[in-house]
C-alpha cells in the first residue's frame, strides 16, 4: 500500500520505519530537514510538501504535536490534495473537539478518517509495540486496523470519532493522579519512619497497589527497573504528562464534568514543569513532594 506519513519526529520516525518494514511504500513529509533525512535512511521516500506526499497515497498517517497542527495540515493541505477514497489516520494526541471537527470535515468531503492516539513512548514506536485507541466508524476502523497493526501490538476500537482521544486522556489522567498519590504515600511513609522497601512489599499486595507502584515505581532500587533507576531519564516526560492532563481538564470543562484529582495532578505537574523539570520522567514528581 502507498502511505503518506506526515510528522516524522520522535514517534513518527519509528512508526514510519515500521510501515516500511511491513512492506508499504511510505512517502514522508515533515517541516524538519533532520526528520526527513532520518525517514529516508529508514527507507521512506521524501516529498516536498504534505500536498505532494498525499496526492497519490491510499492512506495518510499523521503524528503531529497538537490539535492546531492537525487542523491546519488536514484543512489546508490533505483534503484538497488526497486521492478520492484515501483513508486518513491521525495518531497524534490532540483534544477531543478538534479530532471530532477534523473527522467530520473529512466525512463531508467523502473521506473516511480515524483518530488513533497511542499508548507507549519512543521505544514502543521504534519497536512496533504501541497500543492504538481508535475512534471512528466500523468501516473506517476495519480499513485502519491492518495499517495500525504494522506499528503496534494492540489496536482497540474505542467507538465513534474522537473516542480514541477520549480513551487516551482519561487513561493518562488516571495515570497522572495515581502517580502523584503513589509518590505522596512513599514520601509520607518515609517521613513517618517506614522503610520504603517494606512499604512497597506491603502496599504492592494490598489495596493501595497500582501500575504506578508495581510496574513503574517512582523510587530507585524498588520494584522492577523504571526511570527512577536512571535518575528519571527516559520514560514519559513530565511535559507530555502535563500536555495530556491539560487535554483531560479541557475535555472535562467542555462537558461540565468534575475532575478534582485530574485538576490537582495538572497543577502539580505544572509546578514541576515550571521548575525546569519538563524533560524528566513524570515519576520525578516524587522529588518535589519530598521537598528535594
Ligand atoms: P515531535 O515534536 O518529536 O514530532 C512532531 C513532528 O511534527 C516534528 O518533526 C515536526 O517538525 C512535525 N511537524 C509539525 N508541524 C508540521 C507540519 N505542519 N507539517 C509537517 N510536519 C510537521 O513529537 P513526538 O514526540 O513525535 O510526538 C508526536 C505526537 O505523539 C504528539 O501529539 C504527542 O503528544 C504524541 N505522543 C508522544 C509520545 C512520546 O513519548 N514522545 C508518547 C505518546 C504520544
């Protein structure tokens, strides 16, 4: 299949390479020369613009920073240049409202489109082990599934347009809140005089257990290997967690939902990012809560 890939940064670069490995012809476009050069090394061919990349493609995959980029790229370039019958897959993490708006605009021009944000970071993008949460019609989902399967280990239909983004931000709001709560509990245990390893041994088999504790423990030397063991480098950056929490609270505002834990997590991650720690793994919030 001929696939246009728009946005070949940290995530898109690895994803496009996996489409090439699966035997697809991938035509790449990015505003960054360095990203395009990497894509070429991975076997993609380079286009001079989004419009040129999509012109003869059977499908268009995008992996862009935010909703405004997705809105602009599809509205200004993809819709007017794509071949009739082309399928669009936006894998960026963006706000639900923009995802629904762009997919509705695609439908009004006769194109099928899904929102398909991912769980998993740069290593999962490179390794082809992402999880895709997909919003769109049954027909669009069935067409998207084989393309997404070449880039991931799981492809799950979350419902109608925008529901992929809804699943992603609800999941990450839960993750942000449980990480903060886990860090608070470790910090409190330590101050009271409870050994963190003993607290882990008890809580990891008790009702306080969560993924943040047992798969991604925020303290070094406890539980399985995690970014805490690497001075909070790698993993999921605080700035990206903050982005997702902002999207979650924005969506909550739009539907008048009450998300006090999400709001608290957003405020705390904003403090961490404002202190210049946006590039560190999000579990580094334990250092702020311990007063370090
Ligand atoms: P990135 O900044 O590394 O890549 C984005 C790319 O889009 C850049 O190369 C940029 O030049 C390109 N771009 C921007 N505007 C463009 C335009 N108009 N036309 C063509 N190219 C354009 O970001 P990333 O880390 O790859 O993240 C991409 C998306 O994936 C984001 O929505 C992010 O939230 C999401 N995501 C990232 C991670 C992660 O760990 N990095 C994990 C899950 C989801």
